[in-house]
């Protein structure tokens, strides 16, 4: 990899840029989906609810505008040619072009085989997101399109985060080889937490599409918060000498906690907005903040998982290393 400097190369910088762009695609992707999703422009002084009667919290920044009862006229997001939707589509295509350049760069660089594979998987991920955007294959199924596009955006973001980490010239998997706990294993718990962090926004997409009520998203969020606190306790009590786990786990706990409580605030504000006829511009900001914190927590969860497999080893592996 080119021009290494304390683990940083131009290839790594380029991969990190794509990861940052993927972050924004996840956070602001939901409004583009909602332009053809379950929610319709409400009639004057009326509010349409999903079939289950439960209002939705959108992860994107335009949820309040889409659901404000004073917006009797259709929002620009409801039009196939709306500016926000068109801007998102061009953003996906632009990020796709950059991802293709990264994959070609990796194929020509002296990168490990699995890193090259991640590069081409990222290309497939952004291609799937572009296919689902606009009047794509799921145009006639708005709820499925909402969920599918959210999953595609998250998958691409996860792959981009992996590439940003693995392209560091100082990245290696061989760590200190400290023995992991037998049951529950910290490594196994970190994998479960990362998977749940990925699934939580998917539950939010189902909720936004009117397929689920709020309860699954809320309950899973509480369980997730408890698991992260458990991981934090394990790091400080069982692995106090493993410096590579402390800061990432603390950061993960902070992000999950903030995302959980900001989500509760966003839900309360949205319920209040539906009971009154006044505008609630703060809902736009709080919804976008909740989405951003959840996405950052997903990246932190991936990093903690990688650090766990880097620095910890099973009892059998640690005994082998000791010999």
C-alpha cells in the first residue's frame, strides 16, 4: 500500500473517505425511501397512520416534514422527480463510482486477498443500493423497498468500515493472545452485539413501513444496551491489561446509550407532534441525530469485534501460544 506513515496510506485515506460517505448514505437514505414508502401526504388537518395505527419514527432528517399535519400539499419527497430523492440517487451513483475505483486500486495494490474481496463486495453492495433506489425492482412494494434499501445501505457501510480498517498498513490480526473467557466468550458477545446493532435499524425500517409496532425496536434496544454494559464490565474486570479493548468498548457503550435515549426523546416528540397541529422543527434534528448515533455505534461495534479477535484467543489457542 502506498506511502505508509504510521499506518496511514493514500489507499487507507481513500477507503476512509468512502466509509464516511457511506455513513451519510445510511443516515439520509431513509427520506429517499419514504418518498415512495408507506407514508402518504396527509390531508389537511388529518393524519394518516400505518395499518397498525402506530406512528413511525423515520431515521432520516425529513421525517417531521413528511408527517406534519399542516403539510396538506404533497411534499417534494413524494414526487418521483423530487430534488431530495434525485440528490440521493446521484449521491449513490457518485459513491458507487468511487467504490469501483477503490476496488480496482485494491486489485492492483499489494493487498491481502480478503481485502480485495471486500472491495468487490462493496461494489456489489452499492450496486444493489442503486438498483433499489428510484423506481426499481421493488417499486410496487413500498414496505419491502423501505427495508431492502436500508439493509443495502447498512451492508455497504459495514463493508466500507472494514476496508477503512484493513487498509491500514499497520493492521494485523496477531495480538497479545490473552485467553478469552470460556462462557460467555467476549468474542462471541461482541459478534452478537454487532449483529444486533445491524438489525436495530432494520427493525426501525419495518416500524417506519408500518409492519411492526414500536415494541420490538424498543425491547431489542434495551437488551442491546444491557449487553454493551456487560461487555464494558468484562473489559475492566477480566481484561484490564488489554489496552486495545478499553477505549473502543467505552466508546461503544457511550454511543449505544446516547442512541437509545435520543431515540426515546425522538419518539416522544413525534407522538406530541401528532397530538397537536403545531410544527415541531426539533423533530428533524433529533431524528437525524438518532440515526447518526446508531450508525456510529454500528461502526464502533464492528471495531470492538475486530479488536476482540485481534487481542483475545480461546483457551486452546492461548495455551498453544504460551508453548
